C-alpha cells in the first residue's frame, strides 16, 4: 500500500488581512478545515473542493468550501515539486456575494 504524500501548508501574508473581517470564533474551524482538506491530496476534486474554471487575480487555481452553509472559501495553489500548498486568500460568501477581506470580488 502506498503512503499518501504529505503537503506543507503555507499561508500568504495577505491571509492575515482576510481574517480580520471574520469573527474569531471561526478561526479554529478554518484552520482545521484547511489542514484536513489540503494536507493530503489537495488537488483531488471532491464535493466541496474544486479547480477554478477561470483565473483569479491572486493566482489560485483551486477552491475549498466549508463551514456553516459553506460560507467560507479558501483559494490555493498546489506546488507538487516541493510538496506545498499555498493558501492565497480566505473569503466569506454572503448570499451571492464573495468577500475577501473587506472587498467584494467576483469569481
């Protein structure tokens, strides 16, 4: 049986600003969901983990959704050559609008 490949999770400095508009009570949920979803097989599509169909400004090519009513979005890229997942943005979905930090963005 082949062991799953482990990926280091690296947060871009910008993600600290993204978290400033999110209630602190969700920080543990966000951290644990990122670790659970992305430490192994971060580029395997699931119900709540999908490749982005269009390029985004911050360079991500994948997205995960989680939390109450799937309100959180984490955008990331995978670097297989160094076994690393770079978290590039953390957003909150409110209705049909997505906010990353205090800015509304379209994906």
